[in-house]
């Protein structure tokens, strides 16, 4: 399987543990483990189903990155972004955070690198990329895990 460390290294990113202080701005990737199937409804996508497995969400914060990451880690918050539909659920856990300090514009590069180098695919088109200017197919990716196949 594609190593998350490889992604961090190739983009000049750093690993943070949940709760560890982040730089003021940057692009970031949340690596999430979904333990049980999650069903969630959105206005734009309708009913979404997230199967068990490993996901990566790419985001950015031109300022206030520590607050943004802290918000993503909270369970009970108002739904503001698509990713809140996962991070609000106890069946989904943020395992790793990769931050590319001071370069919020590299959010789409995270997606491109993963799609190019990893056994990853787009589980939900246009998820989390409403403000994307580079035409990403989605800012949520799913990783294939050994022995799991696509589900």
C-alpha cells in the first residue's frame, strides 16, 4: 500500500498527531479510518455511503490552520463542510494529519499526488471541492488496502 509518509515527504509536509499544534497556514490532509459503514445525507450529493476503509481528505487554510484542524477533530459541531459528515461520526477516526506549512495552494497537489502514486480512487465525485479552482475530481480519496478490493 502507498505509504502516507511518502506523500508527506514528496510535498515537504510534516506529520502532526491529533491535538498537536499546527503552523498558522497551509494545505493539509486528514487520513481517516472508517470502521463501519456510514450513511449521511447532504443537500448537494443526496445520500452518501462511506464503506469501511482508509480515506484522505485534502483541505487548506490561508490562516487559522490550528483552529481548522481542531474543528475537524471535534465530534459535535454544526455541519459546515462535506467532511463534517465523516468527522462528526464515531465510526470515523482521524489517524494522521499531514500539513504542508505556509502553502495553502498545495491542497490540489495533495489530490494529484495521491491519484498518481497511490492505489487511490474517488469515492464521491466533487466531495469537499466546491471552491476548487484546479478541477480536482474530489478532495476526498479512498485508499485500496491489501486484500480488501474496492468496496
